[in-house]
C-alpha cells in the first residue's frame, strides 16, 4: 500500500550495444546453442543490431535419430481443457516414470502446474508402492534449492522431478540418470507480458505478423532448450514426450 515498483525494459538492445561496440575497438563473439534457426539468426541478430556479424552455424554432434525418440500422444486432451489435460499429463508421466524406475523430468510451462501435476502423480506412486513396487521419490521445484533437488534426483534409486522455467535450461544430467523428458505444453510466451505486448505492437506498425516474427520463434527456442535436457552426450538415449 505504501510502495510502488517501476520496471523499465528496453524493447531491444541495439543502440546500447552499438555504442559499446564502437567504443571498445575489439572483436565481439556471441555463442549459444539457441540463437534461432531462421536465416541470418534474425531472432537474436535484429534486436541486438548485429546484422553485419559474420555467422557460423555448427550442427549438433549428437545423432538424435539414433539416440532418442519423440512421442506426441494422439487423442490427448487439449491444453485449453485444463483439468482433463493436467490429469492426462500426470497419469502418462507417472506411468513413464514407473516403467523407467524414475529417471524422468516433467517440465511445465507455468509454476502453478508444478503443484497440480505433483499432486495428481502422487496417488499413482503410492498405489504402486502398496502393490509392492519400490518407492518413487517425487521432487518438485520450490521444495529445495535447484542444486539440492538435482542432487536428490541423482542420489535416489527412483526419482521423478517436476519443474518449470528454471529447469528448462542450464541443467546437465548426462548418462542413464535421465531417460525421459515430458513437456506439458508448447512454451509460448504469455501474450499479456507487457514487454512482449510492446514488441508486438511495434511489429504490427512495421507490417509484420507478431505471431510469426515473435511468439512462434520464442516458443521454438524455448522448446529447443527444454528438449535439450534429454541428450547430453554422444551415448545418451531417451524419450522426449510433448503432450500438446
């Protein structure tokens, strides 16, 4: 009631980066696994003012066709059918984790879904345990720091981890410890985000389609990041499930 917070965010970093490049007189190298697949890497280069950059796109060293499978279940409830979709995602994730003795990440697009899916999965594991199956450790983002959750996931004989945005990138679990990644929805950014809304409005004034130029590309890059948790070495193998 007594405080207000004002957040200012640039729609792109072109001008500030131009100034820094002009002043430094040095070479600049930008490296990432997810700079976008469009020609010229427009998703990154345009807002950064790097259209003049020399570019090199290196293909992945991993043979995904040999190492992994993609499963998109048919006849699945649509994400808009929130309750039915959550139940179906939880049931499928629990079955997969049970079949694989854990070794499963369930990545959600919202923080709210972490609690929902965890609560729906727990009765499945409890029922299997009562039937004689080994216990399943159900971990979820928010119960402990990120590093501790990963340690528990690796230490437990059987474990499944449910997490949102902070587990879509920067997580490295190579080998047999992680064999399945479930993604609940295609990770489109929220349309009511004020920065994205402003970027959309600017694209419209330029005669561009915001869905094509912004939202679709953002979702594709985020999906690459989430899917990238599965295969972390030349000999990893596993299953990627997208329930959307």
